[in-house]
């Protein structure tokens, strides 16, 4: 299960996609009427033409990079597991219902579907909405099979190993900093997801202080991934950066903002930058255009000398093997990675 993409780079298709995406109450969690006025009246009409131009920069002859790469992941996974594999998008096509129906065609008597949301870190606007949407479709269509989900895997050893090894060649060159750029979220999403109502963004160094809140804390999980990777690769703390990208609107989002850091870093002596986006397992608009194109331009314009983007895991063999391992472990009775919801 991945995020999704417009059907084409035409403005009408991009507008339709933005409406579906941003009208999700877990993405923009305002009351419905206000959200409709904001998204339908302001964001989608003005953002769609700009987003369409951005999509045109990364679109391939096969289509959207995100869709194509997710299909390639499916193709890489299928020969390595006994079970049939389908993909779905939270927004756009292919839909969750289509995935269920395709699986039933391949295995009419199947008893269970294991859904793998391709989000390493828990967030209301990514992992949670994917899970809840899958459950809603499952319940609405009254499917007879059981539905289970792979948990967020931000600290799972196989995933961390795959990510570590994908980064290793890039840090064997000379660099001034490795910047971990994660997708941003409004700060209020952190406090809203905090079951204790007293930890996230309220306790000093909250990401480092143990708490029940960490199970649903996106910021803590991003911080943990960064710590595990830098430890594995022996990246010095003074050469490690941590920021958040893709801010929308004027409210306070998680800081520091990647866009600002890319302009500030050259002035701080960081001339050779290596950057990666671990919140994404598949390259997409946010990695290919926002970072590799616009981000690079901003960094070099501010005085940077080299800007190296590490690709997402995409169809990296170690990443494929991670998925295979989780599926086979579950088939063998190991339920550690499974969250049973329906």
C-alpha cells in the first residue's frame, strides 16, 4: 500500500488527486466544511497547475514514478513468496478494492490478507489513514477474509540493514554533512496522536525520553531511524543533519524545515551535502522534484558545491528481502511484525 499519484500530468487529473488527498480528514484534520472551502476553494485550484508542472518534470514514459516503482516492487516480491501479491494506493489508482478483488481472483478461498503500508513511520496522515481506509473498504464490501497489517518498521532490523547498506556507498566519499530529510507534519499532529496528552513536544528532549507516546509519534520514530543509521555507518553527530520537508500552509510544522536548511547550510560551511529521504521507500514527486531538483538548485545557489541525493530503497534487493522475511516469518507463526485489525 502506497500513497498514490494523479492519473496523468494534466491539471484536471492533478486537481482531482489533490482533492481526494487533501480532503482526507487525517491529512488536513479541520472540520469538513472548512476543509472543503480551504481545499476546494483555495489549495486545489491554485496548487494543481504548479503541481502539474512539477509532475511533468519527473513523469516517465511508463507513468508516475511512484506507481511504476511500486509495481516493480510487486514484481520483485512475487517470485520470492508463495502468496499472490497486489498493490494499492491510498489515493487514486489502483484502489484498495481493486487489490482485494485481484487477490480473490488469484485465490478465491483465501482466508487472510496481509497489508503492508509502505510507510516506515507512524503518522495519522500516512500509516493510520492507509490502515483505516483498508479496513473501511474491507468492512463495506463485507469480504470474508481476515485483514492484518505490518506494523511501522522504522526500527526493524532488516529494514535498518537494507537502508544502511543503500546509504553506505554515498558516505565513503568526501562530505560535510548527511542530511536526513523527512516528510513534515503539523506540530499539532504530534500532540493529537499522543495517547498520554502530556509528552510529545511538552517534555524536554521528548523523542529521547521513553514514553508510551512513541508508539504513535512520528517525530520520535524519524529520530530513531536517524540514530540507528548514523550509528551503523559511524557518521559523526557534527556531520548529521535532521529536517522536515513538504510544508503546506502557514501553521507551525515540525522543524527545522528542509527548504530553509538548504539555504542556510552553505553559510555554515557545509559545501558538500549528501541528502536522503527515509520517510519514503519509493522515489516520488517529493524526492525527485522537491529535493533532487528544487532542493539542489536552492543549495547550490546559496553557495553549496556538491549535492548528492541518495535514492529511496525502491527495489533494492535487501529491501525486497526484508518484505520476504516479514511475510515468511508470519507464515511460520511469528506475529511480532503483525498488527491485527479486522
